[in-house]
């Protein structure tokens, strides 16, 4: 079957944003959304999370920047991007032509840089919300990642909420001891929703040269290898906060997406799978609709957080 985007079967509302279905592309895996238009129907997507945007353009890291691993990939792109202003002027007008929700991913290395990027994006028409990548090092706090410290995570969230007129979705990292504690801190600071997880830190070595395979030495591990970690993080966060969650991490099939939804997510993002199967999101949308019809569900929301523990 092919899902009708106008159907209410899969429609979900997250932080006041109505999505035609709960399947989005993950940041960094679909460019600015327009890169996928010749491969998939953007009108059939619930939403597009753009690659990370900073206030000013960035060149990113030197190569090598991507390494394939068992069950996934390591990347150290270095957040290369065209900058928030170029996105608003060059990409957003085209994105507005599609019936999908546009969620720019935003990052910075200081709180002020986050605010500067948000203020530029606030000028853009057709943006539905922001996803904050808080896994960047805070240069004013000794380089520790915002995402790894509850107080820093809360501080950047609160600052962005003050600067934004749109919903703010905060993307959490798995590289922490207690993801639930970070989730609670961010919720208290005003986050409208959470997306989790970002990549896990990994490393690969060339045994012949004995050198790291990535020029940056370490990189972000994504793909099926991290899915069990991601499902666990969603499950724990869903019991710690009341705001909606978006699940990310190794989702490639309908079954993967359903695991996250049953664990407590209201939507999912497909990332690494886009590289080897650009139609993965389309297949998952159809698969979720089939599952709902087969099980007599009037809406996908009936599955949210329904994992049975007894």
C-alpha cells in the first residue's frame, strides 16, 4: 500500500506542530532536505530535520571524515554548513513548496552563538520549529559538551527559548551517565520536546598504518549498531519527562520505528539508512500505516509508550 498523506491515521502533534506522519529525516543525512527531492516524495515525509546550521558558514573537518563500520558508520564531518542566513535565503523558499514540516537543526560553541543563529532563522518563513544540537563543546566552559552537563544543557535551552517564537526540540546525547537527569533539566528549562539520541563517540584504527581512520581521530557512531542504546534512552527519558520525544538511532525498517514508538517516542528520525536506501523513510511510512490498519488502530498515537513490563 501507499500511505495517503492526508489521512489522519498517522498524524501526530508534537510541541504544537502537526506532522502528517511521525517519520522525519535525521539531521546531517539529507542535507537541507532538497537533496532528496529526486529520490523521495517530500510531501510524504512527516518532516525534514536539516543538517546543522550555525550563525556563520563553516568548512568542517579535513578528510577522512567518514568510515564505514560493522552495523553503522563513523562520521566527523565537523558540522560543515552554509550558515543560517544562506539557508533562509537560498533553501527555505524551495522547502516551503512541500507539504512537510521543516525543522532546522541549530548548533553553536557558546550560548551566544546559538542565539545568533536562532535570531537569523526567526526571519525565515516556513520554519515550524528548531532542533538544538547541544552536543557541541562549550568553549566558555573548558570545552565540555553542553549535552553532558545538566546545568549547561538547561542554560542553553533556556536562552534559546527566550530568543525563539517557535517550538524548541532539544537533541540529547547518549554519551552521559544519566540521560534521564539531562532530560529533566532540559524540560525544566522550557524545552518543548526532546529528540534522542545523537551519535555515540567512537573510533576506528587502520591496522596497517596504525593511524586513526578519521582525521579527527574520533567521530560519531550511527546506524543499527546504536539502536539498542537509543531505544533504552527513549524508554528512560519517557519515564522522566512529560514532553514529547522523537526517537533516533539505527532506524531502517518499520519494525525499528515501532520499537521506538512503543518505548515512548511520538515520532522517529531516519538517519544512516538514507545513505544506502534513500527510500527507507517512504517504506517506513507505508509500513506504519499497514501496522495500524492490521491492528485496528485509529491513530498511531495509540501505541505511544505502550511497552509492557509485567
